[in-house]
């Protein structure tokens, strides 16, 4: 029989969670947005659109749903990315109403470069931690993934980030 847990450790964990994760989220989001804007000349919205297309969200409808934005708003963002030569559209031969989105070679290069630059900046945040500290963080993150699962939208209880 499983031993009953007291609420105290969970209450402490929740307090620490709320003191830790929102600031981390805001800091990494600011770093991502500033990098996208200052170093790559794209808006945060364009970055997120490119990233979602890279992940396989290959239509305006899918993008709007996963980004929780209106279709017209996403469509405008996609138009800007098409005009910039970063995204292309392709009509579905089986259903001409469906338009598939994909990154152009320039779009792939930009998003890969952006990921690399952001990855290096994130590495600098962890560089002063020793191996034991890194392993503790990894174990904690693994536990959090068990609790929350790997969801696309952390705001939705059972389902962004740059």
C-alpha cells in the first residue's frame, strides 16, 4: 500500500515552481525575441510561425490553432514570410482548397542559424554549473515531463516558448 504524502512538500514545490518557471520563461522568451529581431531581422511572431512550420504545422489553419491566433492574423504573417522568401505555399493536388506551407532554403537556413545562436546563448547560462548540478536539473526536467507530458500548449491543462 502506498504511503500517504503530506501536503507540505508539494506546497513548497509549488511555491518554488511559481518562483522559478515564469521568470525563466520570460527570460528565455525575451532572449529569443531579441535575437530574432536584432540579429536576424524578423519579428517574434515571424520566428514562431517559422518554427511551427518547421515542426510540421503546414497550413494556416494548423498554425492558427496551435498558436491560438486568428486565421487572418496568421495568414498576414505567412504572407510577410512568403514575400521575404522564407516560406512558400503549395496547393494540395488532391484538394485545391488546401495549401501546404513549407520553409524555403533561405527559411531553413535562417531558422537553423537562429536555433544555433539561441542555443549558444542558452549554453552560456549553464556554463558555470558543474556536472552534478546539470544532472539534478535534467532529472527535475524529466520528472516535470512525466507530470505535464510533452505538450504543445502549456496553458492548456492537458496539451509556446522564442
